[in-house]
């Protein structure tokens, strides 16, 4: 009588025991990604305003044109103020990463001051145009101009309010992880305003005067 030997095979379900992932991404990455989605929606709004400007720039209804109204010297000062404010914002972000509270507050104040200079010059330009009878109701060209540039100015105003809020939060609570994430979002927002303004400066002012 021959003996039979039995062989044992491991259960098939043990083969799939390897881990399939490493869990969710850090909150800083998720927050930054989500805020980029918000910024992209904002870019779409400005893209539509740029398109409207491109269509209506010559619809002056016999009124003043870009050559008659725009002062590039003032706009150059505006542009420099906003660009340097973005530089100061970057230095504030470095100070926040190093948790240097005094340096952070100083650079945020510099960002706010330069942003306020930009906003003040823009408001002065608007008031000057209205005083000359070149308000947004004068022509489709001016309606498109005030809407595009004014929408950017509104974003800068909201950015300044956000900036002071972040300064107060850091003063009261320090550089907690949630505040660092908010600072990241603020920096993305402020730098995005610079990108949009470079487009406005080029397409509206430079092309408007020289083309």
C-alpha cells in the first residue's frame, strides 16, 4: 500500500495583503491645491473681462480714446508699487516659515503700504477720468475699462483686508499650522494679482497707447 503525501498551499487571499496607499496628502498640500482651483476660476473671470475689453476698446462713440486718456508715467508707478509689494510679500512668507514674528509683521506692513499706494493711484486715475467726462457711462470702451481695471482694484482692496487679518492672527496666535496654510493662500492670491496686473498693464495701457 503506497503512502500519499499532502501538500499545503497558502490561502490565496494572503497574496493581496500588501498596502495599497500611504493615506491622504498633508493638509498644506490639499489646501494649496484647493486654493489654486479657486484662483483658476478667478482667472476665468478676468479672461472674460479681457475678451470684452478686446472687443470694445475701439467702441468710443466719438469720445476720448486710449491715446487721449492714459498717462503711462502714473501707471508705471502703480506697476512698480504692486510688483515691489509682491517682493515684500515673498519676504514675509520666508519670515513666516522661519517663525520670525517681527520680520513677518514688518514685511507685511511694507506689502500693505505698497498695495495702498497702488490702490490710491488707481482711485485717483478713476476720479480724474470721471472729472474729465470720461466715466464708465460715456462709451462702451470706458465701460469695459472701468470694469476690468476696477475688478482688479476690488481684488487688491480685499487682499489688503485679508493681509491685516493675517497680521492680527499671527500676533494673537503665532505661527500655528492652520495659520501657515492661510498665509500660503494669501501669498498665492497676492502674487496672482501681480500676474493679472501685468496683463492689464500690457494689454490695456501699453497696447492702448502705442498701438
